C-alpha cells in the first residue's frame, strides 16, 4: 500500500478523493464509509486501485476527476518522503471556484501543525471525539455546516453521548477484548511498513499470516504494537501473546478465553488453547500477535484456519510449514532515526541527533535507549559518544555477531554504569534479573521469604517501601526495565548485555527462586504462583548448581503433571534429567527426582513400558543411596506400583502397595498425604483382585482422612471420592455411587476445569452409573461428549480414551445400534493391542466385548 487514495469508475466524476498517509488508513476507510452512506461517490486507493496499477497515473486521474480532495492531516501526512505532498500541493495551486472555495478539504486525524502555506486554511478535527461527533465534523467539513432540521437535543452531562451503531468503530477506539500494551509515543518512520502490512493482511489472498522478521532490537515488536493500535478499531478481538517459550503459550490463550468470556474456572492450558483456536476458526474480526517466536514453525500449530489475521515477530528467518508471508524489518533510515531521537529529546540539535543515530546503527531499540539515557542524565551527545567509543564491543564481544549491533551493548553498559554509580542496589537488582527469564518478575519476591537471600545494600533498600520504589524509579528512568505496580520486566537484549556481569549475584538468584516456590504443588490455589515462577525455573534449571533449586524445579514438573500438561512435563523432564545426569551423575537426588517425574509423565501419557523401566531403575538407586524407608524411596515404590497396575500386573502392584503403605505409616504417620496416596492406591488393587468389601472400607477411611487433612476440594480428596464411587458401584450401591460421582464431577469442573484429565475421568465414570440404572440414552450422550474431549486432550490412543470408547460401544449396543458398536469396538481392540499388548486386561475386555458384538 502506498500513500494516497482514489476511484469510482475510470473516467467518471467522483465526489471525493481521499488523500492520506499510509499509517492513517483506518481513518481514511472510516471516512470513506461515512461519506458513501450519505450518497457520495468516493475514490479510495485501498479499495479501488489494484495490483499492477500505475500509482502516479491513478493519482493524477483521481485528482482530475474529484470534485473535492479530503486531506487527512497527521504527522505522517507531512513526511518528506510522502506522495501526499504532491497531492495537496497540486490541489492548493489551483484557483478558487466561483464560490471562492478550494477543492482541498482539510481535516486533522492526529495532533499536528500544518506547514505555513496551509495554516490559513480552516481545518476540522476528527480525533479525540466520539464516533457521532467525528462523523458530524467530517460531514460538515465536506458538505459545509447546516442548520439542524429537527429539534436540537438538550445538552446532557459529560459521558452521556452514545456511540452510533453500525459500521466500524471510530479510528482510535479499541475492542473490548484487548491486552496490547500502550503504543510508543515516539514511534516514527514505519509508515510504509504499516501500510504494506495492512494491505497484505486485507488482500483477500492467502496472506492472512504475516511474519515480521529481523535482528533483535530492530523494532519488530514496536511495529506490531503500532499496527494493533492503529487498526484496532477494525477488529472485535486483539490478543498479544509472548511466544518465546511455546510451552507457556497455553496460559496466555487461557487468559484470552477468560477475557472473552469463553471459559470459566481453571482449565488445563493445552486443552483451553485448542478450544480457543477452535472458536477463532469460526469467528471473524480478530487479530492474534505472536511476539518473539523462536521460529514461525514454533507457533504453526497455534494459528487458526479462520478469517482473522495473525502477525508473528521472530528473529529467525527459518522457513515454516505455515503459509506465513515473511516481512523483513530493517533498521530505520537516517531521517527517521534522527526524528526518533528528537521525539524523545526535543532540545537536542539536529546535527547531534544525526550523529547519535548513526553511532547506534539506526536500531530502534538502541535509539530509544540512547535517547532515554540523554533525557534522564542530561548527558551531551559528545559525552554519550565518548562512552560509546570507550567500550565499542563491550559485553557482547563473545555474544551474537553478524547483524547484531555492537552499539546496543555500549548503550546498556553506559546505562548500567551510570545507574550503579547513583544507586548500587539498583545495579544489583538489574544483575539479579538479568539471569532470569524475560517474563515479568514479581516485586513481592523482594519483600517476601526471599528477602533474606538478597545481597547488601539491595536487601536494606528492598525492606523500605519508599527506598524500594525510588530505586525502581531509577531503573525505569534509565530505560533498563519496564516497571509496573507489581512486576518488573527486562528486555532479553538488555539481559544479554548485563548477564555476564552477574556472577556475584548468581547464588542470590537461585536462593531467591527457591524461596519464591510455593510449598504445595497439589493445591490449585497456589497454581498461579507456580505459573509465574515456572519461566524463571526454565532459565535456571539446567545451569544452576544449587541443589535446593533443582529440587524446586522437580516440584515444578510435578505442578505441570497436576495441571494435566503431561507433554510439557515430559519434554522438560527429559532435558533436565539428561543435563543433570551428565553434570553430577545418575545417583544425585535431583537427577533421581527428574527421572521420577519423567517416568510419571510417561505413565500419564499411557507410555507404560518406559515408565516402568525408569521407575524400576529409580527405585533401585534410591534404595541403594537413601535406604528403604526414605521418603523418596517410598515415593518411587508407590510410583512403580501405579505403573504396574496400569499395565495389568495387579498382584505385583498390590504387594508393593501393601509394603509401601506399611512403610509410610511407620515413617510418616497415618494421616500424611503420601500415606493416604498409598492407601488409596492399595484400595484400587484390592478391587482389581476381587476384594471389593475390603477395598471399600479402606477407601472410605482414606476419603474421610483426606477431607479432614486436605479439605473437600483438594485434588487428592476428589480422587478418593471418585475411587469410592467406583467401590460402591462394584458392591451394587449404584445410586449412592452415582450421587458421589455427580458431586465429584461438579467439584472437579470448578477446581480443575472442564477438560482436565481427572474431570474427564469423573465424567466417564458417571456415564456408567445411569446405564446401570437403565438410563441408556443419557449415558450415551455423556459418553460421547467425554470421549470427544479425551480424544482432544489425551489423544486417540490414550488408555483412558480407549476405555471411554469401549464404554460407548457398550452403550450403543444397549440402544440397539449394533453395527456402530461393532465398528467402534473393533477400532478400540486394534488400538489396545498396539498400545497395551495382546494380554493386557483392557485388551482382553475389548476382545470379549467384540465377540459379543459379532454375535448380536
């Protein structure tokens, strides 16, 4: 898209030709629609000019045929490089008409002072108004003022003016579902990129995904932010996603679902991500921005096949399997970078701004930081350039090379030097956060249990509210971090410069993270804190030598398993287990913890054989290193028993559960949560072996103890409730079992979310209860819904999914749908043979069921 607009039909007269700068396209389109609704013919390049048209010829033709030229004043409109200059100067040079009027109709769409030659022309302002007021101002500018035809309304108080309905919102307004940060008031020099981006997104071709690519700090993110604000009125939903770590995107999509009112309660992030993407495939008028993706391929599976728009920013230029049009974002040109500096430091002479812009390589991030430093410290350009030349390579000497600008290191180094000279505590804080993730760092970490881990003088400063806030203000003033009320966040490039100097703070960082970890991974009330901590654990887990922090990282894996994020937990556990094992050997406690959680993730994903091998190896090592009665050893024994049970080896699992329960009662006591896990697991094995009454008594006791120790809504308590419902049904107490299942399902939906694997287990169990009471149709409906969710959440071949499929086949046969039941059971049997083996009890059950289906 280029600057300027125009056409109705070639050769015909047109009432209005709209002249505008590319970044002001939202205003131009809005104005065109308002004028057309009043019966005027409008020529607009974005709507009327096609690919391959000669721009100069089309512009000249439009200017010749238009009765009026609507000039949309803005800072971009008067840019030196704009074709708009030719448009307004051509019309201004014309003589006045018979009514002493010019064809040029000026309106302002942003705060700007026109050039002196235009200042004699009266203009109308469209910005800063409600849509109704802006529409009236536009029409009066084009048609002239008019006396009201109807009654003039009584002037009501402020805020009483309502927006007119219909059409797009007035430019500058934002959709209700929106999380994009504030735009950069000094943003400049990207008019052509913005117009081109908008043009390609709206081209009507298969170009709905645009990938902004370029070196770090070149301004990809700022360009995406500006686009979102500039064209926000064109969308019903705009959502910003930090995509640097794909494993954390699910939480951000969950936030989108909450903001849009599409979900209630706490839902597993992978499931909610799928639900959000599915919803967007059916909804028009949305924009997703995936910022700082490692590659386009990393987010390819998270791009909905809908009619909305997707913008991706990435430093990588690697190809992808998604139809994303690459858009190269380069450094600013000389004039734009100089203007950017002077936007931030208006008193700086033009020549000095030019020298400063050239010195930092016209890189937007470096320009903003450099100019911010001058504005805060009142350094002269010569002083800044002296700092720059004193350490040109700096701390990035062994870092990224090639197109990565060395001047960025000099800017950050100079900022850190001045900050530390003024406030040593602020310098310590920056060195601390430089080795964390680039995600927000809670300021509460500075005053909570981790306060005692801070170095001096930071510890003393952090203890005082006033001193702490002043310190944070200095950090923000130097442009080194974004400081909000509750968090601070440092850009990854700033971190890259500072991190090599953080060696004295490394120990404090690890102890700070360990202190910030919640005590219980199983309490959903603490999961928000775990979600905040996890990105920083990801950064430190593989490099720390702190045993306590490695243990915390292992607990973080357990948190992911409890949230139902099995695949994420498996990937992290594999990485950590391998790296820690190489660093400290196979018998280190942290290595064994990682091995245990890796095995648990295999178990939850239905990958039983690797789970058993790992659990057996871990149990043997823990027995040798810690002894039989150590808590970790008993946990390994319990985990192995659960794996054996899943594999159908119930007698061996029962013996191991009995031994583990006795050991835990002896070491931990009857009411310890670990003891109650063993008791519940043993009850399951007793049931599998036909000891239903004994199993019921043990589960009833366990359920009562868990309610007292953990509370009614704790996931472990709900697990006992679900198990007890099964035991009751085995003994023929179907009605009591159904009522307990209904209560458990309602609680799990509220606590864990609709699609958590435990919730789906409750739904699957409940689907069996009404069937046994003769309510086959109700059971079939619940069975089908649960199966669909399990296929989406767990996969087609997960053992729980196959159990639901087998149950549904039974329901269908009860309803007389024998052919469908047979096909479903045949598929289930084939999958169980492949996944579980021919001799697994579940496989044998499917084989037996299929024999019945074939006989029907």
